[in-house]
C-alpha cells in the first residue's frame, strides 16, 4: 500500500505535527511508581552502556549491522520494563517478534518487529503497543506504524493503543484512540553515555516514562496513578 493509499484508508495525512513529549504524557495514569521506574531506568542504562562499550555507537555505514543494532537497542530498552510489569503488577504482558497484524477488511497487513500483547484470559488477548523499527524512510515507517495501530485498535474492539517508531538511537511515540497523536523526536543515546549517567537519567531516560504510560494505558481500563 502506497502512502497516498494509506492516507485515504486512515482518513488523515501522514505528516502529523510532533507534540512535546511532556504533552503526550501529561495527566496519563501510570502503573510503575518512581522507585520502580528508577530501578528499570538503571537496568536499561547498564544494558545500553554495555552495548556501546562492546559494539560501539550504531551507524549507517554497515546496513546489516545497523539493522541488527536497532533490534538490539529496542530489546535492551523494552525488556526490563515489560518484566517489571509482569513481576510487580502481575500484568500478563508478553512480547511477540515479527507478528503479523491483519486488518479486518483485509486491506492491509504487515509484520511488526515488536508487538506487546496483554493476555486477559486463556481465550482473550489484546494489543497494547508496537515498535516499528525504521529501516527505510521515516514516511514508510510512519505509514506502517499508523496502519498497524488502526488494525490493533479494531482487533481490540476500541480503546487506546500505542506505537513507537525508532531507528535505535532516536524514537517517536504515537497514541491512537480514534485520533493519532505523535511526539517530537526522543533521543535515547549520545556519544558519551557510558561516562555520563546523570545526563542520561535527567534528559534521555524519558523514553522509559513513555513506555510506562503506554504499557499502563494501552488496551486497558484507566489505572489509578501509582504513588511515588
């Protein structure tokens, strides 16, 4: 499906203005409180530091390495927070890789690199969020992400779903409850990250807060704000 065809199906142009990240998160209830979230951020920081020390900063010079590094960085970022939801909140969240999401009208389908599912019961599961790894143009990645999110919400029977578009070091958060909202660019890495933990915690770890909101609210009833 071309970008113009996708815009026709979605009924919107695929060039939304990015919103400031605090605006995307403001007022949204979360499950993990400040202490738990801090532990998750420390775990992710250590994983990212180890990765950069071993593999170096991801570049576009080697296409195969770049593609692998995107998936590595997504894994290091999302696994710890999903595990925290499983262990502390008893949410039955699971991560599926290369999962096909088909539309009800069979007009579109595609495999998403990372799909988070919430198993409500043995017979029922809902889509919570996806991560679309950007290996081509941002326009193509946005198209695939938006179409998949519409199909996810349709499969859930409504509600809110979330998506993330990433090239590994930079991300965008997307929400959809009948209306799409997309954040401005969120940076996850910088060259001197292994030597400047405070800077990462203060200015770059907000992506973890984004996942806290997405996993707390995606395909779920409103959650009471957890005490800090």
